[in-house]
C-alpha cells in the first residue's frame, strides 16, 4: 500500500495511486468519473461536479485515507483542472479537459 506523502495533501496524485493499486479493474471508471466531476465543477456546475467527485471519494477510501480524501474534496474549488489532469483520465476525457482550459471559467456560481 502507498502512503500519502506530506507534500501531496492537496493533490489527486495519491488518489490515482490508490485507484490503480486497489481498484485496477475499475480504475478507468473511477478516474473518468472524478475528472468529469472536476471539469463540470470548473465550468460552474458546482453541485453536480461536487457530487460526482464526492461519489468517487466515498467509494474508494478506507479509514486510513479519510483525512486525505476530505482535504481533497474540500480543496476542489480552484483546483478542478489540476485535479482532472493529475488523475490521468481516459484520452477522450483529457480532450474535454484541454478544451475547458481554453474557455473562460465561471466565477463563483454555486449551482
């Protein structure tokens, strides 16, 4: 099992490691759902994006990771596109991510 390094408390890198080691058969599903949630959140669909990210967080973590996962979820605002990149989603999701980076993001809309 990997441990969350202190320098990654606000990074999806450790979540990606956790998914690939613990859920190799479902890694792509979880990673893609997480990335889509991040992208939607960045586009202003805050409620839907947060719900998708939270669903992944609730589904994959164990008791030892609850602090890290809570920090990750709380850190979603402002870090959406970085988290989407760090999780290494499927290429088609990465294409969406690339297009979103080119668009102006909604500021502060809480949908």
